[in-house]
């Protein structure tokens, strides 16, 4: 009986033992700042800092425009110098070609009547083709001579369009030869002016062969 009471008393004690204290609750997460930054500090802006030169937007645009124009002028001057240096090494070839152009054109202008013009055109054909080959040798890769394109256009005109315009003019249609003369005059002036610039350089530089 004593043993039973003792066991009962032990069981009762076990049931009446107080439960362990609950673990402390985790603190609530901190609220994000209203400016979109982080808890450690404000969010950094992705925008570039405002200019501090004291100029207005219009003034800065004008300054940028002037800077671009200066750079363009510098690049143009450098390109001009490069072309001059190349063509100075080709002066003799250019003079030979330009002399041929003037002689060929003068002969066509002096021809009277369609039969004479046509006969002269056929006679000049081989010489024009041969001069075209010399033209290609001046600037084989292209982009290095300032007047090769003009010389090429004139040679092609003298071989075809120019004499055809003269023959049309003999029949009373002046438009074709008027257009051809204007085009050739413009290109001939460019060639003439360029050759003068080359000679004004005193023959300095031999030109870069490419």
C-alpha cells in the first residue's frame, strides 16, 4: 500500500511539473526605407552627377558642336596632306595623262562634221585604252590619289560620250555636248588646281606607294 501511494505520488508530481518556458519570439523584420534604399543606407542613384561647369544645356551643346567642327577640320587637313604626299610622287604620270586629255579633247573639238568626228573617235580609241592602263598604275588600290577618279571620268567621256555629243550637236542637238563640256571643264579645273598645289610643295615627299 505504501509502495502504491509512493508511485502515485511520483506520477502526480510528474504530471504537475510546470512546462519549460517558451523560446523568445524573433524580432519583426525592419521596414525598408521609403526612398528605396537599404537598411544600411539610402539607395545610390544611377544617374550621372549634375554638371558643375555652370553652363546651361544650350551652352554645353554649342561647345560640343564647336569641338566636333574643330575635329572634323583637323581630320580633313590630315587627309588633304596625305593625298598631297601621295600624288607628289606621281606628278610626272599625272602631267602625262592630263596632257593627253587636253590634246585628245582639242582634236575632237576641231573635227568638223559627223564623219570626221567618228573617224577620229575610232583613231583615238587605242591610245585612250593605253592611257587608261597607265591611269590604273597611278593608284592601283584606289583612295590614295585626289584626281585619279576625275582623270578616269574624262578618259571615258572622250572615248564615248564626248564624241557622241559632238555628233549629236552636228545634227542640231546641243544638249548632250553642253552637259559633257560642263562636266569635263569642272573636272579639268580640279586637276589643274591640284597639279599646281603639288608643284607648289617644291617636290617635297616622294609619295607613299601602296
